C-alpha cells in the first residue's frame, strides 16, 4: 500500500532512527498522527508510578510534577543552545528530538544527570555518575556523533533546518507516550 499524499512513507525498523524506534516500542500509537495534546505538566499515572516518590500521591505529585516541568524547560533550553553553539540541527521530524529531550529531563529528575535515554544500561545510576553517556555524551563532544539523533550535522540525511524547539512542542509530541525510562 502506498502512503497518502503528504504523509511520510513507513520506515523499516532496521533503518529507523533510535529515538523513533524507542517511541514505537513504547507506544506504537505515538507514531500515528494526532491532535495537539492539551497544555500542562500533569503526568499520566503510569509514568508517575515510575518516578521516585511520585507513586505516593498528594503533595509529592505536585512537587515532582514541578521538578519534571523545571527539568524539561532546562533540557529544552540546553538542547536549543547546544544546537546553536555547535552548528547542529534537530531531526526533520520534531518528534525525535522531543522524545530525547523528554527522556533527558526524566533522567535529570530521577538520576540527577541527563543520561542518554536511547541506550540500555545495566545500572543507570552508575552510568549517570560515570558521566560518559550524560548529554552531551563524549562521542558528541569529541566527534559530533549523536546516537540519539538529537544533534545532527548537515551531512546527516535526517537533519532538519531547526535549532529550536519550545517546551510546548516537546510536550505535545510526547504527551501520549509512556515514559522513556
């Protein structure tokens, strides 16, 4: 079957960028077109249960929601500045950097460091403490190689023109997804 005019054609899993594949595995519906998500910083219950002290409810929820909102704002600002300072751009599909930024923010809250959300770790806390895979990771800093496809050089076939995303854009692209943790 052919894709309809104006919609992207399906990408085989072996050619799919890591963050998009991660999104598909966590929530296949996240890859389907959807209406803009409502604004706000509320976390769905299934995500709240994965974050420390968020499962308890009450005042902890509000405090942790605030921490996550603050981390999301900080990581979005950091990513925008890093793109500008390094001459890199975001992926042409804005959901890719949105997923990565959201994962970095969640790791910042849970682990205290923006550990790359696109890799598997036996011990996330130890990896965050080590710092090698904290964003920007060593391969990005040394060679401009971003496994997550967050920061793309112009030679990358998925590179877009944008060096800026708003917090609202990140939220709208990730609202219906589960946690990337």
